[in-house]
C-alpha cells in the first residue's frame, strides 16, 4: 500500500526527471521538448511546502544547465543575470503554494488556477528576460523599447509551454483519480 510520503517522493522524482529531460540537451537531438521547469515549480507549489523542495529544484536546474554547457551547448544564457532565475522560478512556486487544490471540479476553480498561473508566468517572464537584458551585457547600446520588442516574441512560447505542461499534469491526475475511483467502485460491487 502506498503511503502519502511515498507518493510525494514519486511525484518529486517525476519533477526532477521532467526537468532533466526537457531542460537538458539529451533529448533535443531527436525531439525538441519545451522546458517544463516553470510548470514543475508551479505544480510543486501545490504539493510541497517548506524550502527543501524548491531548493532541490533550483539545484536541479543549475546542475542540468552546468551539464548542458559541459556537453557543448552554448553558454549564451550564463551571465551575471543567471542568479535571477532563482526568483523567476520561485515566483511560480509561490503562486502554486497560494493556489487552491489542483483537483479542479468547477469552471470557476479552473479560471482561478489559470489566472494565477498566467500572473506567475508573466512575472517569471519579466524577471528572467528583464534581468537578462539589463545585466547580461549582451544588449549594451540597444534601446529599451527594442529590447522589449525582442523579448515579447518569446512570450507566447513561454506562457504556452507552461500552460501545456500544467494541463498535461492535470489531465494525468484526473485520469489517475478516475481510474482509482472505477477500481474502488468495482471492488465494492464484488
């Protein structure tokens, strides 16, 4: 019988695997997967409180990035702005902790979760792209409005990818709950 702790360990392991597979270059050679990191932090906020899990996930992101650069991937994103990824990711995690249960059963609950996810993803986008343009040294002499225009082209993918992974997770969760309910109802009929 699964305990609550074993379910959480399994979930946490799944988060780490999702980040490693979608953040690193290992899979990109044959299929391109959008980075799931933002969605992982948001979903982790639903299930985990305290500082240990977000710290582990930040460490995972850093180690995957380090491994990617060591394997020959461009180090373009490594700059003095890189530490701003920590508040970027934590904005999603905090939003997850402030979001009611992921077990959405009404349209209103779905809209509430979607709006919180959108707000957190936009905050993350502003933190990550803003700090990169401001601190990386890669855009010196480029007008602020031009930097904003360049950044905005990445916004749809940034938001869309996050919503995609959260949606996949929620559908998977619904499928698990529905199959367990079906099994339990059949067992009670026997």
